[in-house]
C-alpha cells in the first residue's frame, strides 16, 4: 500500500512539475510580450510628448511670425515712395518744438540703395516689379536745447511710425557762459523710403 501511495505522490509531483513547465513555456512569452509592449508604449508616450512640445513651439513661432509680418507690413506702409525730405523736416521740426528744442540746421547726405525680394504675387499686385528698392536717407540735424529735452526728442523719434535710426549724437557746450538749456546737439539720423 505504501508503495502504491508513493507512486501516486510521485505521479502528482511529476504532474504538477509538467503543468508548471507547460504553463511557464506558454506564459513566459506572454509576459515578455507584455514587457515589450509596455516598453514600446513608454517610447510612444515620450514621442507623443515631444511631438506635442514641438507642436506648441510651432504655434508660438506661427504667432510670432504673424505679429512680425504685420509689423513689417506696417513699416512698409509707413515708408514713403520717395525721399520726401520736406515731410521729414516737418516731422523733425514738430518733434523738436513739442519737446522744447529748436532745429538749427538740417543737412541731407548721400543715400545707399538696398534691394529686397518679395513674394511674386504680392509684387505684381503692389509694385509690378521683381522686388522693392529701399533707399536710405541720412540727415544731420542740428538742435539747440537741454539734455532732458533731447531725451524726449529721441523717445519721440523711437515712437514715430516712419522708421528712424539714430546713428550718432554729438553734444557741444552751451555757449561762453554755459547755459545747460542751450546745448548744441547734432543728430545723425537714417530714415528710409521705397525707391521706384
């Protein structure tokens, strides 16, 4: 009886071992597959996260591009189609007077040409040429007044719709008795216009 009992226990043990081996052989690839799938899922989540970040950056760039395009269009609208020195002189005189300064002299200088390519359809509609020729108008402006008023004039030039670059500023004394409200100031300015 004991021998029969031992055989039954042995058969049960062998059966359990066989079942465990078979189960391991079938379950192990499934577990490995799940691990691989989990790893792939993490990679795809990282890729998705990076793609969303790139998309957000592209949206920011698109917004920046649109605002700068509008700004460039506004600048192009602000540029006259000829040198229009008279208008520039009136602008300078007005800005100086509004800020407590006096224009003592104005001396236009030689200009440089710059050529800008634009979108062809836009050119045909707006210019009828293969691009725009932008020309510089360089002007020396003599002013008389105080340093504080000069700061106001410079701020007004910065806010002017027509682009004005301030190249140099020269400041001389306020006469023999030195009057701080009568400084002799020379501004070298560059403004632009579209040449035909």
